[in-house]
């Protein structure tokens, strides 16, 4: 829970956990910065985070601890572990003398250092944690230079995609709907090892000849493939919406299929797309197929007679934000790109000023 937050970061995997006793069932680690806008710090200005434990009335002594890491883009790093307390807030400070970000991670652990979980219903993440940041002049940050073969590479990628026809070859399977929109499971031929798979909803009013905006929705990262994408019960009445998964896997298969699929797309002992050894050559890396599927999904939407020919929207968060940026950069007809906390926006790594780990 954050009051003021400059930037959010995706949660990482955790191997060990201990479920809290009743005293932490509804616990929240709340964080804020001293500025209302955490992206407006200047070089040399103190950045202060304040953390408070909320929804807790009492704590047993010497049972729970707060583990924390504060890191800056200039290489600064402070870390520690202190007893969990209710009597006063925790305060952490850092100063950057150049444009960049400061990130604070803090989480509740037990005596053995295991992350403590809250069993409260409705929580997407059962950890009791804070993960946030603040920025110094982010508008002045610069990326690495564009590769010399950048345009030539993408021209070849687009040509390779266009060599795989899809018109007249798309598989549509109608699904039950509540009636606002027709719902279909869709499989679209694509370059690379897998097709585009997902679900599309088309407003029922399109049958009268009315045209609609088209909206491509893309997903965030998931290192654990748990199930297929299930058909929505209905869709919006004011737009065509195509929701694709990032992988092109079969829809609605048995769990064993997805478990094995997750193993197959792992690389160098890491979940898909996380192994550095995979990325020096853009040909054959996991993201290559993902970019093709984004481009093909857009091409399919633009081919639909129900599309109004002008409004082409893409949206997603984290990995979905990354795919949204790809879409906007690779297809000039994208009219609106809604990229939430996009992943992979520091592909230069240590070649830039960013060294946050």
C-alpha cells in the first residue's frame, strides 16, 4: 500500500515462507515519501521513505523482523534487518547527485529469515512487504544509442512475418456469451514457433454494420504457467477487444500441458526470457516470437471488417507494458498505447547509469 510512489517494480520469486499467526493476518506495510510527487527530486536532495506497519494491534517480542534494502542508480546500497515494531515508523534516506532512481525493498521475516505471509482473503500477494522508489530528474535520463542495424533488423522481421499468411486461415471457435458481445477463441498463424492464441470479443451491434475501435490487451510476466486462458463471459459494447497470452500456447488444456510448457520455455536454469545468455543475439531469443505475435495480433485486428479503421488501442502492464511499447513502435497505426509500469525499460543495464540490483 503506497501513498506516494515514484516507480513500482515487479515482485520476484520467493522460495521459503512462514504464515503469520493471527496478529499479522491483516498486516500492511505502508510506505510514502516526504514529497507528494516522488519523481520531482533534485540532485543532492535528500530522498526519505517512511514505512509504517498498519492493521496490527500488538506484536509478540522477538518474533518478527523487518528486512530491508535501499539501493540507488549510482551504486549505493544499504541493507539491514531490525525487529518489527509498532511504536514508531521506520525511516530510510538516500541522496543521488545525478539523475536516476532510488529503490526501497522491505519485507517481514521470521527469526530464520523466512518471509512471513498473511492469509488474509483477497490479497493477490500474501507477503507483507513494500517495494517502491523515487526519482531524481528522470526526464534527463538517457538510454544507450540505437543499434546501427536497428531499422534493417526490424524490416527483415516484418518481412519474415508477412511471409506467413493468416487471412482466411484464422481459427475461430464461438463461446457462450451474455449477449453484449460475441466471444470467440482465436488461433492466428504467425512467424516463429507458435501462433497467436487468445480470445476476441466483437460487439453484437457490429452485425448492424456499425464499426468499432479495436483494442489489443496483453499480459504481464508469469514464470509459472498454471492454466490456459479461459474465455470471458462477455465483452465491451463499445469496442472490439482481443486478449492474447504472451506465449501462443494452446487454450484450455490439462494442467500437465502447461506445467511441461513452462519447463520447455525455461532457459539456462531460469524462467523464460530471464537468462542473460539468451539475449546477445535477437534472432532466436524468447522475445522474438513475442514481438511477432504482437505485430500479427494488430494485423489481424486491422483486417476485421468491424474495425472503424482509425482507433487502434494497445494496453498492458509490466511485461504487457513492454509489449504495448513494442506495438506502438512497430505499428504506426497504433493510436493509443497504455503501458503500465513497463518492464525492460533499462535494456542498456550497466552501459547506462542504472545499476540497481
